C-alpha cells in the first residue's frame, strides 16, 4: 500500500488559500505515481482554530476532497469540523465517506471544549482489508485509547497541528504507539505558523517494530512510502506480546 502524507502549511482560517496550496502540492506529484491513500493534517483547510464558523466544513469543502479522491483514485483522509466536532474524515476511491471519527481528547489547555464537542467513542474501519483506527492530535498522548484498539488495528493514524516546542513528544509518542501495539503508526502534522504557534511538521510512518519508514522533515510537500500491512500479523505472530496484557480493574 502506497501512502502519501501531505505536510501542509495551512493558511490560518483561510480555506480558499489552503485549497490553492493543496492543489499546487498535488500537481507536483510525478505522473504515474499512483497513491492508495492520501492524508492531510488536523483541520486541514483552516489549521487549528477555536472559531467553529471558520472551521466548519461546507458542502463545497467536502466536494473539494471528494474531487481529489476521484481524480487520484485514492482514499483521502482529512480534518475539519462538522456538527461541532473536530473530525478525521476518510473517503474511499470513489469519494464516498467511509469513516468520520470525532476527537475524544480535547485540548483543555486551550479550552478546546468551549468551542467543540468531545467525541464519545473510538473507531476502527476497513481500508481495503487493512484495519485502521483514526485519532486526532491530543489523542496521541493517551496510551489507553491505543491499547484498547490495538488488537484489532493494523494502522493507527493521527492527524495533528502539533507545535514545534513539543516536537520530541510528537516523535516519541508516534514511535511508542507502533512499538506498544506492534502495528503501523502514521502521523500527519502541519508546518508553518499561525498567530499563536510554530508547527514542526515531522510527519512520518513507523512500522510494527517502531522502525521509521518515513520522515517528512520540516518542509511542505507530499511525501510517499510503501507499507506492508501483512507485516503486522507476521510481527505479532513472532512476538505475541499483546496476549500478555493485563486488564486492571
């Protein structure tokens, strides 16, 4: 499976400008370089904002991503707000929505809960046979979410607006989630600045042994890598650590 991580300098609260940037980045992908799955950061079109009127996805916004899925014949995962929730939405190759996960751990340090409604449940969906569990930004810090989903997950995905000042946390936690659960861990972060933060990028992919498959660095671009979903079952058969977990009451 070939993944494309779109590490984007989102135009803060400016959807039209961000769409132009995305279109420009996608035009740089060499002809014939087919992708199975294209992924974007949290609140893709606006970056992380506490203004729901700015971040809410319109019909035109959804059509923008549907067109990408159809034109690229690829699954597309992106962030945005709908129904007052901070979502990670995934479309299939035809543009049909197959998953809509709402962030369950809101960033109380910035009072995200004052602007958005907390998600109520985790989610796992099938992406052409791969079991995918989506998470959003701050969710990455909560190992129990990943432990609970781990046995039925091949790929964890986290889309984020993660600041440069906590870059090492981002890298460490992404790798840890792969190692703990013996599966792939994929993180997609933005780059650039908004009025409050600088963002580190460092989007990447870690395999079931925690080996870094892709490091996107700190620049804008669409970065690609191939993964072998079959290696998850192979690694777990060789190292059957998940069965040794204990449920503490």
